[in-house]
């Protein structure tokens, strides 16, 4: 798809190399370099290398572009490309110094990386068989291009509160997932006029939501009005402070559907009045592919002259007869076919890519390469004999069963947010199913697997989905998966999957084999019908596999697939969503609260010890600490949370007594009940204060030692504000207090520190975060009865 790329974007991408050099020389810090490179599609992996993501509207590539991608993968990405669920290509394991070379060469061939990451409109997706599908309403590809071209021209679109995903589907089957997108369009014809149903505020991940229908029908020329409207609504109402609540679906959640729609319709009316130039009528009237159903891109396409007779005569000579029959997809163009390819895990090596390129070069000039949103790709516009040749030559890339076309994100293998090795689990599962018999392969649908709760593997839309998580026993962390079932994307019948339970990772392959048997034994042909009618039996089966044995009973449970190191969160870093880490913290806090509740009923002093231990361990994952040794847990908790002022120092005495109890020197802890309650509640407060970067925003406490120091140097609390080096903004309301903070900081040199007094309540709720957003660093916060002292380090 040929894009209209603005000169500004070309200059921007060409200047990327300068930024890389500045970073490597130390002239540009990571804090500023990270958002810059991410916005240009460059992500850091776990191994110190990088991933680069392209932007391919609708997933279409020319043969020449495919050759360039193969060459770059050979040179810089260990001979591999990864196909994504958003119709993009990713290069993994790239050296940072090589990333500018990839970006610049892609740019020469009309492929962009800008906007494939960061707070931007992401790649616009479309139904992969649009223009050739027999079931489509009409070809939506031109609208994918119009939308992409429009957004590329708008510099403000590259500084949104969060990512913005747009999809176009060519029928109610919704093969582009419009009904789970921030903004979705589904092709429709009404009274002979082409147009779209419009959906908005959908999305997966935390707090997933199906999109709501905004319009039953708009004419085809109106789409850019809606693109601009949703973008403007996002700009106005998106939460820029909390990335975990920043998507458009969170705006709808805050406002409610009625108010969200009211705002959308109001903005739409205003934008139509202010920007009539956004109408596509002139472009559409000159675009024959859209307005003439009988006109397509196959004027010079030479179909196999023997047609159906050729196919029937050849079937008896083909060993892969059933596969060819099933996988040769008839197009709406007579005599033309498409074939779907699905490399395992979406990873395509350059050897196979070269074989594919060589084979295509021997075929007709109209063959179209299209990446799907299921980590595979289609070759379209094939004659039957060409399809036959491809299926025979590359049959190992063309699975016969749906479960072999499963989707999985890379997980913890490369992603810094990943918890589980999701792709290795998929490989193990397929091996397990293949070793049993082909019946198991037949019974299961496509799996959607995510290595963490973020849903990059789209587990929330699959008939069968799995989401990586970490479970905990007294012996340590266990890699596990939450099982989801019943998801579906379809305009009128779509639904998000339902959570059924949790299973340790090592038990998932056998569980899935037993699930296939259960379906077959109950006589169901359709998996959706099986899930709908067998809820209780499925839940019972999951319960059988959900047991977490001790390390002594089942040591393998504590290792992920393909790893010889015991499972931990080592290598995991902060990112846009810390859901997996948050889950670990929640487990310990819930355990602590449960022990306290049990203590009230049983008055067993051991329960107080267990509650304190779980509470102290909960936040250690934030510091990369994973231990089950009691003394280490308490010592690390004191080091990282008491000594740093987040927890009052009386907890040190509590810990000493807890260890005395552990050693048998103390028989009863009941007198320390209130202190254990404090510890657990304070840990929960700190947890609830975590921002999207997993930073603690809770105010520090004034410990007794600090209070004594204050009392010895001040006659009373009022005199605490008399320090000459503190800017006293008590009594100054928002936003003037923030303005005064900025003025004071403006006179400082980079790295200097200034103290301020601010009233508790609205000033302390707003000013510290606003200061962080300006790029400055909060070194310390000390909270008093009705005001706080805040230390700010200036950062230019």
C-alpha cells in the first residue's frame, strides 16, 4: 500500500541516528531517549537488544518490500521476522547501533516505523482478505489508506494520552476486530449507498471492553470526521497521569455510555462544521475500486485456463489432497484463490522467506502478500495450479488444524513485561497433542496465548485463551495460566471470553489434551457449543489440574518450559502496565488479610506471624527480590520500606519480636495484633499508590526519630515552616501553587534540590505528579498533620 508520507516524518526518522549516537555518548539520558525511540517503533528487550516494529496499513507488502525485509532480517535480526496480531512485522534481537540502518532502509521502500509504538495512532488494520473475499460487503482497503495518510499528516496525533487503535472490517464477521477497537468501522450498504457501522471505546488488557455502537450507518465519505472526533475526545478526556487508566475505554468507564456518546456527538457536530475538508467525497468519486463493483485489480490477471476441470483431474495425483481442498480459498474473482500460511508462533525465518520469494517470482504479477491479524499471512490472486504448487512446496507452513494456527505473544523470552514463556508453552502443547493422535488436534480451536495479563496474545477474544501469571506457594513462585473460554469477535454476536480458572504452566499441555477428549466424548462438533453446554464439566476438569504441589512433591512445577532456572521475576522491568507484578503483590496482601481474618476467629498466634510475613513480602517484587527465607524477607522489607521512610520505624521492634517467636523465644504475639494490622494496612496503602511505572507515590511517614529531631529544633509544629531554605506554599491553592513551584525551580541549576511546604489534600494530590510530568524528580515527601514537605530535584 503506497502511503503519502509527509516530509516532516521523513526528516524525523532520518534524524533518529543522531539521537542514538547522543544516547550512546551519554549526551542523552535513558529517561528522554526511551519515549523517543518507542515512538519510532524501537523497544528494548530483556537481553539488552532491541525490537523494531514496522507500520504496514492493512498488512499489505509488495514483493520488493518483502525482499528488503528478508535482507534486513539476515543482516541485523538473526534471520527471523515476527508477524504480529496487528498486521505488522517485527525484527527482534537487533543491536541499538543497527536500528537506524533498518529504519532508514525501510523508509526508502515506503515502510514506516514511526507510530508503531508509544502514545500514537497504531497501525490501521483491515480485513486481510478484503478485495478478494466472496463474503465481503465491499473492499475496505482504500479507507485504511485514507485514514493512515490523514493521521500521518497530523503531528498532534503522535502525542496522545495513550495508544489509539483503528480497524476496518469488510463484513459483520468482523475479521479485523473492529468491535474491540478504540474506533472501528464495519462495511455496510444501506439503500444502495456504501458506508459503515461505527464502534468505539473497545479494547483488551486491563478492564477489557467490547466497543459500543456509535452509529448504525454513516456514508463512506464521512470516516475522517469520526477519526478526528475520537482523536479529539481522547485528547480532551484521556488520563495522562495514569497510563493504566488512559485508554479510550477508560474514558467511557468514567463517564458512562450515555455521557460518552453525548460528548462524541457534540464533538462530531463541531468538527463537521469546522473542517468540511475532511469529507472524502472527491477522493471516493475518483476511486473506481470502491464505486464500481465490477471493477477490480484483476484486469490483466490470467486465471488457470483449465479451471475446475484441472482441479478435479489433479486431486488424485496429490498426496496432500485434503489440505489442498481445504486451504485453497476461493476468491470472488472467478478462478482466483488465496492460501493462508501460519509459521509457528508467527516467526518466519529468512530461509523460508527466500523460498517463498523465489516461488512467487515464478508466478503471475498480481499476487498479493497480506499479513493477517492472527500471526500468519495470505497469498492472494493465485491460480489454482499456483496455489497447489505453494501448498506442496511450503506445506509445513500451512497447518491443517485450527489449533496449529494458534496465536502467542513472545512472552518472557524477550518482552520485559512478560511473565511466562508463552511461545515455548505453545510448542510443548502442540507436541503433546501431536504425540497422542490427530483427533486431539481436530477437537481444539485456535489458542490465543498471552505471556502476561496485557493481552498482546488476545486471550480475551478467543474461544480458548490463556493468560500468563505467577502463582505463589510457600516454596516460591509458580508459572501459571488463567484459562479463558467463549470469546468471539462478530458484529452482532461478539463477546469477551469468560475466566474459568487457573492452571500451573507445566500442566497446561495435558489439560488441553484432556479438554479435547472431553469435547469428543460428549459428542460436540463445535467448540463454542461445547463451552456453552459443558460449563460445569470444564470447570471440574480445570479444578483437577489446578493443584499447586510443594517443591518436594513436584519440583518441575517451579520451572517454566525450556528454562533450567527456577521461575522468578528476574529480568522483568517496568513498562506501560505492571499487571503481572501487581498480581503477585495482591496474592500476598490477600493472604495477609485472610490470616488476620482467621486470627479473629481462631485466635491462633501463628496466624499473626503468617500475616506479617505475607505483608512484608508483598512489595519486595518491586525491588526485584524473590525469597522465601523469613529473616531475609523481614530484613529486606526494613531496608527498602522502613529505612526509606515509607513505613514507621516501630515495625523494627515488631520484626524483632516476630523472629523471637519464630525461634521459640516468644510464645504469644497477641499483644502485637495492632502493629501487624498497621503493617498490612500500610503495605496495602503503598500498593494502591503505585503509578503506571510501578513507582510509589504514597507520602512517607514521620517516624518517631524524625519527630524527636523536629521537636528538639523547633518550638512547635508551626515553627517547622520557618526553615529559610523551604518555599512555604501553605494556603496557596491550585493551580497557583504549581505555578510558584515552577517559578522557584526555574532559578535553579540542573540537579539542584529545593524544598517546599504544601497543604495536604488537593495540593499534595496534584502538584507532585505535575512536577514529575515536567521531568523533575521527587526525592522525598514527609507528611505532617495538615501539610507536607516535598523535596524536588530539578531536571532540565
